[in-house]
C-alpha cells in the first residue's frame, strides 16, 4: 500500500515476528471448494512484527476456532519492502495465502492481475459488513464485484493549539475564510506562522481540491484525463499556495518539504499554530514535546463554504486469494479479524481508525478530543487517488503536484503549471 510515511513507521511498531506459513494454503491447480475445514489456513500480514500483534492475532484465532476448531491459522509476515516481489511470486505459482492483508492503494492492481477472489456474495451476507465505509469499500470493487474489504485506515485533519484558540477566542474553522482568519490571529498574537502549508504533500493538498469539487484526473473510457487545470481544482490550488503568497500566514520555508520535514516538529514545539497530519502522528508529537500534549486539538479540514473536506484514506484491506482452496473458511477468518470490536482494537493500537461508519460515529470517537476530527472526516467521506498503475510514477517519482505547487509559490503561472501537471497525468496515468 501507499502508506502515509509516518504511518509506515507506526505500523512497524505493532507487527509481530512471523510464525511461518510453510507451504501454501492455495494451490495453482485446484479450484476452490466447500470441503471440510482445512487443517490450516495461511494468512499473510504485512510488516515486521511485535508482541502486541501476536497477542491480538492469537485472540482472533481463538474466536475463529470456535467455528472452525480443527483449523490451525498460520501467520506469515511480509515486510512492506518485499510485498510486490512476494505477491508476484505467488501469482506465478509460488507459495500463496488463503487470506492476505493488502495495501488499499494496491487493491485495484491485484484485482486486474486476477490475484483476489470475488467475495461479493460473502460480503453481502455478512451482517456487520453492512456498515463498512462506502467510500473505502468502493475502492475494493471492480465491474460491480467486491474483491476485498477495508480493515483499517488513516486520514488527515488539522492539528491546532487549543490553549491559543481559547485565549484568542477562536473557534475551530468551519470554512476556508475562517481558517485564514484563525491563522492570522495566531500569527499576530504569538509571533509564529499561523499554519504550515508544505508543498510535498499530495494527499493533504488533495483534500482542498476535492472539497471544492475538483479532482486530479477522471477516467474517460480507458483513459485518464488530467483535471487540475479545471476551475474547481485551480481555485483550490490557488487557495493553498495563497496561504504563503497572498495571505502570508504560512512560511515559505516548508516549500519542498512534507509534513514530517519541519511542520510536525515546529507544531509540537509551539513554533507554528496549525498543521495538517494524521492521527498516527500523536506518538511522534509526544516524543518531541510530551509536555504540550494537553494543549493539542484537532478539527476536520473544512470545505470552502463549510462542511468537511473529503480525505484520502491510507490503510489496509483484507482479501481472499483467488486460488485458495478454502475460500469460505478464509472469509470466516476475515469476519473474525475484522469484526467491529477487533477492527477497533487493532486500529487503536496503530492510532488509525476502523472502517465501519457506525463505529466512527459512536461515542468512543465522538467524545475523544483528538480522534473525533479524524473519525468525522473518515465517516464523512474518503476518496482515493487514480487507480492507475502509473500513479506511483506520477506521485512519488515525478512528484507532479508537489512540483506544481512549489513552482506556483515561487512565482510561475498557475495556468501553465496546472496545464503541465495535466499533460503529465495524461502520459503517466496511461502507461
């Protein structure tokens, strides 16, 4: 998956050392069957391992074995850097799982490659699955069929200094104008930048684009067409860059950097009033300045005229391998692992969120001063970047949006830079 950079580190904390999958639970030559319970079920988890996750997965297995007492669950851990190679070997006929965790931005690619089983009927017959996040579940579908289910996710919101807001009589901003006004008030009173607006921040910037009805690209037939030059997206990019160039409430020193390269530390130390990051940032913020923890709050990224901006959700989903011989039992394991209770327990460990809308809207999150904003954003609507195999090149290698934003801040034409970005989308997203 394309984890948010800080999230990858967070995930590594809770992933346990593998107990070894041995030979595969899937068979390249054998069609799925509804035979007696298998002696074992192979489950792939991504990451490196920790005792916390071992304990959690042991409890999940105990629940699962109440239904399948004769099936041993064997966990294999796949380090994130080895995911692509490991999956390709499985597709080529090597050892494969029955159940696998999969990064949510990789799901469509593996659907196209035929790696994942069609679990449409199973999902629709799963009672708890009725309240899975519709936006997250949409990312697991192709041609009207479901191939995975969302497990946990992480979204961004705006971190702010509660004590400063209280002192200065500022309410959490509900729209773009109020966001600028709050930043100016902090800057004037505290002598620090009101907000951070780093340029190497594709997923954060996209919330403003999506909130204004714009998009990176849309698909016409089989082709992706760049859309950043359209009026809605252009206005959002102008607003974001204008925090630096027009409103002057964000410093230029974060241009060329992301939220971890200055904004996070500066916010923790009281050197910037607001910055955008995920819930997973809390452990790192505490490491920088635990004494300030009680002064931090969060609110959802607002839309131009109000409402909550759509947010990109990084995270992981769960799928049944297409050639598993035990697909019904494999899905039963998914429903145990991803029950509402277990999903919340596991997501809490990561400082992420479960992917059930009713859970996100429940009292646990509604009453949490830090997590409420993230839960509100996730329940309000998540979106995803283009499901093109060229996305990695567009986002990571070429840094199309970060480069456009940087050039605009440094004085280049908005129209020319966004046209250049759209031309790159037309090429890179259609490899």
